[in-house]
C-alpha cells in the first residue's frame, strides 16, 4: 500500500509564496527595464540627431569656406593676371605652396615659365636701351634712325610695363635712394654726372688698383692720342673704354681677340677688312659705330654721359648708379647684371668705374677737363 503525505498544505503554501515572490521581482525588473529602455532610447535618438546635425553644419561650413576660397582665388586670378611679371611670379609661388596637391605642380611650371620670360625681357630691355642710347648719341640722326629710335622706345615702354619697370616719363620716386636722371634725357644725365663727379669719394682700399689703371693709361698715351687725332675723341676717353679689354692691344675694345671679328656685342665688327685686325683699325670702327667721331666733347657731363651710354643705361631702370662709371666710390654699393643679363641687387661689380679712374687722372693732373 503506497505511502501518502499526511499533510500537503505546507508544500502548497511554500510554492505559492515562491510564485508570489517571482511575480513581484518580475514586475520590478520589468518596470526597471521598461523604464530604462523608455529613457535610453529617446536619449540615444537625441544624441544621434545631435551628432547628425553637427555633421551637417560642419559640411555646410566647409562648403561655404570652399566657395569663399574659390571666389577669392577667382578674384585674385582676375587681378593678378593683369599685373606685371614680378607680381605674377609672387602669386604663382604662393599658390605652388598653398594649393591642392593636384594643382601645385602646375603652379610651379607656370612660375618657372614666368621666370624664363622675365629674364628674356630683361635682356631685351638691355639690348634695346643700348641701341637707343647709341642712336640718340648721333648728332644729326637720319630719318630712318629717328624712326628706329621711336620704335625702340615704344617697344621699351611695353617691356617696362610687363616686367614692372618705371616708364621714362614716370615720376615714381624711391625714398631710400637718390633720384636718378631720366633714362634718355641727355642734358639731365650730363648735369647729374657733373654733380656726382664732385661728390664721388674714392674707396681708399681700391687706390692701389686705380694706380695700376692710371699707370697703364700713361704708358700707352701716345697710342690713344693717335686715335684722338683721327677721330677727335679725347685720348683719355679711348683709354678708359680700352679698360674693358684690360688695356690689351691684342683685343678689340669689347675684349674679343683681334684674330677674328667680334662675337660679343657689338657682333661682327669691323665690317670692313679681313682678320687679323690692327688695334687702331678696330678702335676706329668701334668709335664710329658709337657715333663719337667729330661730336661735342666740350664738357665733363658730356664725357661721362657718353661713357655711361657706351655700356648701357640699364641701371637707371633700377634706380642705382652704374658701377661701370662709379665703381670703387661711395656712389655705388651693390647691384649688377650678372649671367644672362639678369639683375641681382645683392651682386656687386668689383671693377673700378671709368668715372672713378677719370677722377684719379684729373687729380694726378694727367688729364685736363674741358
């Protein structure tokens, strides 16, 4: 006969209490979880919406900034491309650093091409200024020569504008440097030259070099006087420009050997005769080319003016004194046309100028000025 629980009531009560506790905790945890989810989900949604709004605003700001940048570049380009080469060079150099990677190389190439063009124009300016000076020095230029001078000056104005030089008729001044007489105003240059000749102070450290120059001029005075007799060009002027060839009588006045026609400016001289040439024949040809035969040499200003024009007036475009005339004096500090006729403001011409040498010749009473 099976055994039976004599009293099942306590077991039933125990199970009921367990069920009630389980229901209680289910209600508690359900409420907590439901409440937590109810709070967390809206918070998460709000946080996501905030991040999304922030991302949208950032994108809008970046878009506006990009639009402003492009507008700025567009306006900058419109302005910059109408400027002279020097400003365009700075412009292209700037954008070769700050533009995007895809564009930097193109800006660098543009900058390099601008530099080549600038250097070519500078060389052209020097050549045209020398040609203009030579033609302007002719006492009575022919109609064809006058037309040539006008054409050269017109082309020079265009070149000056492109590279940023001041035009001849400009009244631009540079406060840090004394004013320079207009490029092609002979009277103004002559008057200025006479004043500078008085103001020039010779560098005492270069006197030994100048003494050597004077000694070589004195030693060959008779040969220079022979040219003066034929050309009516003062003997000391011939001597001073002979310094370009280091007073070497085996060379043309431009320094090329007499064994052939000249290869440097002026090229292909002398036109008449066959090499080798005598120094005298070459010198007469060169002075004739300059238009110096039988012209007025009656003033110091005229002498210095013609000496400067024989070398070119390019330094006047830089508002500095020509080292060819004033080297080794207080009137010249630095600035030189170096290789490929490119001007370098930090480069210094170490040669003593013809005006400086003339001053020593006068002080030594070797030359009497007109």
